[in-house]
């Protein structure tokens, strides 16, 4: 699988813009992640990796969390390709819907902690 190109200044600018335009679900999850309520793991939000911008990324663990809104229903092929490329680089990707984050945050955090523990051990 082809390795993504380096992140361009344009992508870094777009990531910065997305940090200012986060969705309510992203804002809610970020409140927990930035407070390190996930076992002290350091997450970055809207982090660029090559030509992609991830919602949340723990670089040291190569761990990505995506919060998907309804627009992701129309781009499933793109999301699948993106996931495959990031996984080929050693990243683990977790996806949650906006509804899961907004209505079941405790469950979302439990899944993140469980998966992060697996990544730490691997």
C-alpha cells in the first residue's frame, strides 16, 4: 500500500481551521481527552498525518479516534481507504458516531481505554 506524502502547509492550515470549527460531539470528547481522563494518554486534536487530518491522535501509541457525523455515510469508500492507509503505517483507528459520543460518553471512554491498553502492551 502506498505511503502517504508528507503533510503540506495547506493541510496544517486546514487542521488549524478544523480545531476552531469542531462539532459538538468532537468538543465533548475533547473535553475528556484533553483532561487526560483516558489514563494520562496525550491526544492531539485535528492532527495532520500525511494528506489526512485525524479527529484525535495519540502519536506515541499510533492511535487515532474518529468521530463520524452523518456526512460520513456519503464517503464510506474514502474513509475505508484512509483507514487502510493509516493502518498500514501502524495506526489503530477507532470510529464512533456523533450519537455515541453525545449519548454514551462513558462507554466511548471505556472502549478508548481498553484499546489504548492493548496498544501500550503491543
